[in-house]
């Protein structure tokens, strides 16, 4: 059977809790409420927990009664018999199999709960054969056995008066309730979160209601949508290389006295139009009078040819068919509100192969179709599983569908920490080393020496000195001291694996071995034995060998699953707690009714986007027709676009960029960061994004950028001017420069902090990012960076990110000719910061973002382009020239004169010197220069 991590975890929790309750001498009766989602494997986990209880409680004798509703007791018995066949410690029987009116040791008797609580049930009445529940229970207890009572689907009946009578009659030592939806918690709650079960691929990630149904006009149209979806899912399974045939369930109402025909007749007629009939083997009906067992044998196999199963409400509980993916609800038209519960949903929640599909995520959803707009989920699943508010892909603007190569990480066994597999390694090592014969388990106490009458000589000495004691005494260590030492010992032995989780695994493994070897399960007693001076080296040797065995176990590396045909999802579901993004007209995913993007709120009730992301959406949504659409990407799921990257620890991680933008010519992938988010991980993601562009075999032109708000103005200007080829992200440059500087500084230190070591590990492959830069000058600057330059870079970047406000205040309204275009000649400190502060300035003087523009011509461009010709009066689009750091050379078109001198010629537009030609032009300097120019122009 497939190893499911959470099943092993919760099996151990159930058995440990049960053993604790069973051994509590002050408690007459214990109770466990095991809450687990439908499809999580409740029955399997309980079967394994019961086996473990029997093993660990070898000195005690137990009998078990298993109560199930409807005919679930038969289904449960068959399942447990299958799960327990390997060890055969427990026997599964019915009441008809009872011998001598007693439940033998380790026998589980399965009883139909509904039948048991009925009046005049023969197994509840006294009779000549003494064959009844009361007698069987008494006989079993008289033979010295304790009874454990398991109540399946306890939410249905366990709290009723009749049920309480049965429980009192059995009077078990322990009650274990199993349910997905407990109505009352009377006992120790063991709760498996839904997210854990979804993450392991056991059940579907969500259920969607009436998706892709905009064009329906009547109820039968909805059935056609469901049938079309079933065909699509079948096609996707075939592309996945599996022969699963998805099953559509159609739930019909019970026949009323006023009905002239059977409710199923209408549906059968509609299905016949689609060549789905009983005669051709594609349809079956599950109603009264049908041999249910024979029918299930035909319907349940994954490759069954039956496409559709019609049923009445009786199927809703306990029926398990993992290939069932869709439900169509044919209800009475007069019913105003249709309530369906978690059990109904449970029929389509299971995954047929106990895994999620990466290339075709549509297979990971369940689908419900019903002609209603008034749904109510009776149980608690609605908030995070069922959605009747899907957003759909807007095909009206999806005129150029994209297909990108997307990468998803499929996790295998974690190698950075010890897992449950370590337990077997320790047991095998103990057997090989014969550790049992070397350990003395009869340790009663541990002593330690305490120095007495100590003297410190020369208290102000700088050098270390040993304290001299004139006497000593051996005292007994208290149990808290021993327990602490034991934990420290286990932490030491956990290295090189992650300590926090691995310590628990080591302790658990040692406890298992002590239980097997000496029948000792008490942690304090184990700590006492392990920390004994004679025993400890032998336990240390045992753990070292177990770690060696573990390190050599066959490993499965994380798998990068590539989907070369990823496209924008057809739909994305929204649950409760959502917000509407008003500026989302160009979002390719939106709600059909109001044509807007809906977004989940975070725990603070705010939209689940960062402020830079919100600002980016506002800008991208008001772009012109060259931008066809944009998509806000999700994360951690195969339906979203992902890029795989590898850290220095050898493990792969998934990077999900924030946006995908489709223009008429190409696709642009964008990751958004805050202006000062320069952490090393972002440098690694930048490298991953750039590498993706070069290695991914995409069918169209794709670009990748990492932007911060400082870049927005130039980015969207470049898009508007269809000049994205020349765009450079200033955030990327700052990020690279900052982290290269950090790397230089950290490497120069002899004593590095843990944080610095971690950062250095992140940046170990940083040279690759630098090597792939197109800007040769910038690349050379980074590779030849000296330590002093690195320190200066860090300080300069830190200062610029403080965004110091200019020293002047705008007190007037200026008359400015529009558009006001600025040409900057020479080198500047930070283009993005200049743009940002200019934008703030022009807002204050009444100039909108579309009424001004700035272009930069550095010294390289001055050499290679005829800039000066474009600055002549009558020919120039610019209003003002501002000079920055100008190297002492001539520009093209200016062979004889210095550029600054040349600009004094009256044939050029006005110019201002923004900074000393030897210094970089800073945001503050250009602001003061432009403010002075505009003030003078008003006179």
C-alpha cells in the first residue's frame, strides 16, 4: 500500500493516546474523537492503530466492537480484513460468527448500528440461547478482557438517546469515534487538517460548482455541460497515460405519489441522445431491487466502461468509487434550497491513483452541476473546499493563447532530516550489534559530583582560571536534569540532520527498541538508562550505525516535472472572504458577471497582494491595446506557472513569478519586489528567471524581468513605445550590485555570523548570474570590485533607499509647457529613484504622469549616437537638457569641442548643469536643477 506520511503520523497519535487512556488507573472510561476528512483513509489508520495497541499492550487482553451505520459494517469488515491480513493479529467477524457467546481476544465484531438500536432487535432481547449483546459483553469481560468500542460515522447516531443506551450497555474501557464532521467533542480530539490530505494527493484539491456553464438555458443544457466535462477529463487521463474512466454520478429524487413516471426515466432519455445507455454498457442505475454488490463490481474498477451511474440519495454514505469525478443533481424544481453534506461531496473527493496530476490540474478537482443558485453546504467544508464562485478565462481577450514550459517540484523523501525510516535502521543495527546484551536496564539513579568549598583567586584576572575546590560530594541527579541531558544527547546525535524534527524521530525510535527489548515504554526510565555512564557509549555506537544505514538507504531525488504546454487555467475558484480588484479589466481571469478579478483576503481581512503588486496592477490595466491581457499567477500548485531552481543544498524549489503579460508580439514574465527587498534569495530567483528564458524551449518570444516600483514608469513607457528591447530593470542592477558587495564583505571576514554564512551559501553560485549579464561594463565593474568599493556600494544603496525628501517645498502652481521632456546627458546615481522623485515633484506642481518624460544618455551612448543633433531648436522633442557626470571626451557630431561647452551654442535647446562633471547626478541635484529652471522660466 502507498506510504502516506500523515497516515503514519496519525496512526501513532491514535495508538499513543489510546494506550495512555487505557493505562490511566484514575479513569473508568476514555474516549477519542478521530476527525478525518472523507477519503483520508480513516479505516486504514484505525486498523493500524488497533494493531499497534495490541502489540504495545502485550500484557493486557482486548476485544473490540465496531459499530457502523447502514451497511457500512460489512464494507468496514472487508476493508479491515484486507488491511490486517499481513500481520493477522486481529480477526474480523460478524455477530453470526461469535463462538460461545463471547468475543475472543483480539477479535473485532462488526455490528450494524441502525439495526442494533431498532426496537425488538433480536440481538438486544433476552432469549433461550443467551445470544444477545448484554450476555456477550458480560461473558467477554468475565474472561478478563477489556472492550474497545469503535463507532464509525459517529456524527450520525452516537449522541442519540438509543445510542447512549447501547454505549452504557457495552460500557467499554475506551470509545473511539470516527467521523469527518463531529457534532460533539466528548473526549480527546485527534484532528487531521484537510490541507494535509490534499497535499498528499489523496483527495481532490477543491470542488467546483457549475463551471463553464454560462451558455445554459435549461436544466438539460447543464447535463450536457457535465457530459462534455466528463469527456474532457477522460481525454486528460489518456494524455497522462492512464486508463481511468471518470464517472459521472446523477442523483435523482425519490418518486412522489403524484409522479406519473419514474424520476430516472427523463434522465435516461436525455442520456440516450448521447449514446449512453444500459444496452451499450455505458450506463447503470443503482436503485432498490438492484443487486448492489454485483453492480459495484462492475462500476468501481478504474477502467470500467460505465460512464454514468444514476442513483438515489442512499448512495451518499459509505460508497467508495475513486474514479467518480462529477455529480449532476436532478432535484425537484419546487425545492428552493438544496442542502448537500460532506458525505455527498465525499463520493467525488477521492483521487483514483492517490496523487495529483501536474500536467492536467483539471483532474485534481471535483465537479458539481445543479440548476440552483442557492447552495448550502450542511457541514463545514464550504469555506475552503467548495466554490460556487469560479472565475473563468476570458476568451474574448485571449486572442493569442500562450503555451509555456512550466515546472513543478514533486517532493520525494526529505534528506535533510531523519524520517520514520530511521526506526527500522535502529532496530536492525541493535540486532546486528546485539545491543540488548550490552545494556544494563536496571538503572535506578544517576549521580554527579558537586565541588564544595571553591575559591576564586584573583577575580580581576584577564586570563581564564580554574576554580579550586577543597572538597566534593556525589549527589543524585533529579529526573528533570536527566531528561534535559537526554534531549541534549539526542540533539547531538541528530547531526548532520535538521535537529528539531530529527530529535523526535531518534527518541521515538529508541522508545520502540526499548519496548521490544525490555518492555520499557516510560520516557523518563529510558532517559535514565541511556544517560548511565556505562550504557551511553553503547547507545551512541548504536545510533551512529543506524545513521550510517539510514544514509545509505535508496533515495529518491525530488523530481522536476516539466509541462511544455502550460496555459492560463480555464478557471480558478474563489471561496469565502474575497475582495474585488477594481482595476482588472485586462485580467484574463475574472468573474463572468461583473468582469472583475476576485482575490482571497488574508488573515487581516486585506487583499492578499503586496502594495507594489497592487500598484503594478493599476498601471498594467490602463495600458493601451498593445497589451492584450495580464494574469496574476498563483503559487505552489501545478495549475500555476512555475520555474524550478536549485539551491546549494542540492534541493529543487519552485519559483512562481507574480505576473504574466501578453503583448501582440511576445510574452513577459514579471516578478514584483519592494524597492528595498535586496535579500540573497531574490538574487537566486533572478538567476532562475534569466536561466529559464535561455533553456526553456518555448514556442514564442518570452522575456523575464524582476521589477520594483522604481521601475514602473520606464517599464510601462517602454511597453507603450514598443521599445521593451532597450528596457533595463534598475532593481535587477541594484539587487546584483548589493549582493555582490555583500558577498565581498562577508568573504573578507574571519568570524562570520550564522546569518552571514547562510547568505554566503545563497550567493555561492552568484558568479553565474554575473557571467550572463549583457552589460559588459557593469559585469566588469562587479567582477573587479574591491573591498572598499563593496563597502561604499552598500552604504550608497542604503542611503538611496531611505528616499530622503528634497530640501525645498513647492509653494506655487507653475505654468509648464506640455509635454515637458527632459534629456539627461552623462552618468547618474540611480535612474529609477530619479524618476520616482520627479514623479512626486511634478504631481505637486500639477503635471500628470503622461505630461512629462525623461530619457537618459550615458557616456557610452554619447559616443555612439548623434545625440546632439536631436537637441537642436526646432528639431528636438525635448524641453530641457540636464547634464550629469560627463567624461572628458567629445560626442558624436561634436568632434572638436567639449560637450558642455558645445551646449552653450544658441542652436541648442535650454540646458542646465545638474552636477559637477566629475560627480554622478543624484535625485536631489536634478530636482533642485529642474525646480530652479522652472522658477526662472516663470519670470
